[in-house]
């Protein structure tokens, strides 16, 4: 910090320095406001993601989200901080998102934590630094209806990763964790025939 306060004593300078550090820490961790309509503004990704609240998404919002990405390869990962396999898998999703982004594959995360776990969610996002937008389930929604509307074969097992083609249709999905090679093949499959292969319908072990 530049010393412009020559008239201050050393004790005053120390207190001022501590105050500046404290304010900076509070600003860096305080969650911001984010637009909650999933069909309009995407939430922050990367470094900014840990400092804002994730926008809510319900079934209608999820369908709007899919419509926005129609014409583009899309991977959606459903996760939660209370799900250990999700926490283990998420860094791999982050890595693959970075690897396939130059090829045009889009990735979206949907957090299924309760409102009471939002501090854990913010810390998790800040630690993993996803380069893609994340949403979270809208409190009070009918979860069974949400599961069925997203994927009729999904009964709530997590993590779940769904792979969409450019036409917006599900190419395949994974329930639970699996080998990175399987995910790489599925990511590549969203690119179309030249991508060589899709995800298929797979239920891996390790889900919650």
C-alpha cells in the first residue's frame, strides 16, 4: 500500500492496513446478485463463480436453457456437494470442458444442493474454477417431476451427465462416475459423426 499518510503514527498505519485487508477479504467472498432466469443471463463462470449466487433453474428454465444451446453440442452435469462421487468427478468435467471448448462443446453444471448448503457450494465452485456456467435447483420444486422432465430414466441418482447433440436431443447419459476415457468418447460424440461415437445409456457405479 502506498504510504500517503505521513502524519499517521505506526500504530495508525497498522490499523489502517488491517482494515483494508479485512474489507478486501469481505468483498472477495460476499456473494453477489445474479439474474435468476436461466433462459436469459448465464451465471458467472471461472474465478467470478465463487463470488456470486448461482441462478435458480426449474424444469421450465431448464428447457429454456436447452433451447438456447440448440444447434451446439452440449454436456450438462448434475452435481451436489453432499454427493462424494460428484465431488470426485467434477474436476474431470472441468478438465474436459477446457479440452473440448475449442472444438465447440458447451458445458453447463446444475447444482442440486439445498439452500442451507450454499456456502459449501460457493467454496466448491471457487476451488474447482469451472470455465462454464452453473445453475442450481429452484427451492420447493417437485424433484420427481424435475428428474422425469430432464430425463425419464433419471430417478435422482447423481452425478448424472447428459450429452446432447446439435439438434437438442439426448445422445446418451451417465449415471454415477466412470472412467475418463468413457467421458472423452461421449464429449467427442456430441460433435456429430466426425466425433466418433456417443455416450449411450450407461449407469456407472459410485452414484448417490
